[in-house]
C-alpha cells in the first residue's frame, strides 16, 4: 500500500462487498478478491463483477 493511503472496511451483503457503499465513498481504488471472500466464503456472482 502506498504511504498516505487510507483503507476502509466494506460491508458484505449476500453477494459479496456492498457496491452501494463503494459508490458512496468514491474511492480511488478498490482491492477485492471476488472469487472467494475470506473468511466468510462468499463468492461474488459473475453479474456483479462487471
């Protein structure tokens, strides 16, 4: 992570991370693991990855 970077936790819903929360915070970047969220095991549907 770049120095000065601020990280924030994102809420999870039944499909993975909350897209609404990402849109509300307008981040410069988002780092996700959409194929397997650890430790919950939630997998983001293909339709949500686009």
